[in-house]
C-alpha cells in the first residue's frame, strides 16, 4: 500500500470514529478539515506525476526544491511578465524543472495568462504569465 493510500485510509477511519462519537455536524466539519489537510500532500502543492515508477521518483526527488523554485519563478514574473522559457533562462535552469513549477503556480492561483504569446526556444508560441492580481 502506498503512503498516500495509508494516509487516506487513516483519515477515513478517523472520520468514521468521529461520526460515531460526536455526531453528524461535527463529522462534516472534521471531513472538511481533513480534506484541506490532505490537499497539502497532493498536486499542485506537491509535484505531480503520471508514471508510477520514474515519474513518481522524479516528483519525490524534486519535491524538497519546489518551494524555492516556485518562489524564484514568482520573482522573475513579478519583475516582468514572462514565458516559462524566459523564466528558465533568467534563472539559468532547465525548462524541464521550471515548466511544471509554472503550471503549479497557475493552479495555485498565483499567476495568470496575460493573453500575450511569444516564441519559445522551440519556435512555438508560448503563454506569457503575470502575477495574478488579488481583488479585495
């Protein structure tokens, strides 16, 4: 059994015990808290993967570096809207480690598409990202 499955099983067990001991209303509150806590261990909070062998290994290997990489990407984009290739070039890092961080930042709601497109290193058109404005 994988760690994520074990954590989900424990959370489900705890939720069932909570339902039995404290009633439906408190169970719903606990379930929401458990769901929120579980989100911190899943994509986009953690690197994602599709392949269970090499993809998982790559995601686990980069996971400790992702907070710093995301922060570095945000600094570059905050200075001026940029494509993922431009961010990678400014940081002197591989596009392969930056492109997923850009997707994670977008899914987390930190950056947004400007609607502009620029050619990337492969000659294809790429989205230009900017910091997402927070509305109050």
